[in-house]
């Protein structure tokens, strides 16, 4: 009888410890996920602030070394931090983008993706105004943007970014 009671107490104890262990592990997983979401949100804010400030070094600090830039409108596909930097440098020089407006931002529940909806408003390098709705999808790895897919919602994106003020 004593052996049965000890086995029963031991089984219950193991079940309780196992249950507590599972609860602690679940809480740790939730905490780790919350940390990833917070890190993604912080990196997104840093990326946008750097873009508004037209600070190329600060922009690139938000990307992984092997980042991919995939422009779904123009078909550009760039691989590596140097290639992405080489694209952003001229973009920053060709526009003032003072009035870029973040319309919405969403970070996935696991922190692996962020979606931004923006209006990129400003003056191009020739002095003509532009107004481009944009959707950006950022895929994350180790707290940095590993892939950026960009979609322009204006059919005349190229025209807006390259036209002269006299052709408006």
C-alpha cells in the first residue's frame, strides 16, 4: 500500500513539475516572441527615422549584411548590403522626400515581418513634385531587415520621379 501511495505521489509530483516546466517554457517563448516583436518595431522606427533624415549610414544599419532588395514595380533585384546601399544613395540624392507619410505599419505576431504603407511625397531632383503610395514588406532575420519587397501603387512612378517641373 505504501509503495502504491509513493508511486501515486511521485507521479502527481512529476506531473506538476512537468506542467510547471511547460508553463515556464511557454512563458519564456512568449517573452522571447515579445522581445522579437519589440526589436522589429524598434528597427522599423530606426529605418524610417533614418530615411526621413536621409542618413544613408543609419538606414543601412537596419539591414542585414546579405540583405535583398526586391522592387516589384521596376523589377530591380539587389543582393547584399553594398548593392542596397548603392541603390539608396541615389534615391536619397534624387528627392527631398520631406513629406513622407507613414499611413500604417504592421509587425507580425512573431516579429519576422513588417508591412509599411506610406505616401512618399516630395520633390524630385529636377524640382517637380511627386506623390507615390508605397507598400514595403520587410522580412527579418536576427533583428535586421533581410529582405525588402517594395510595391509602388502609382502607375506613373518612373514619370513622377524623373519629370521636370515644366512637363507637369
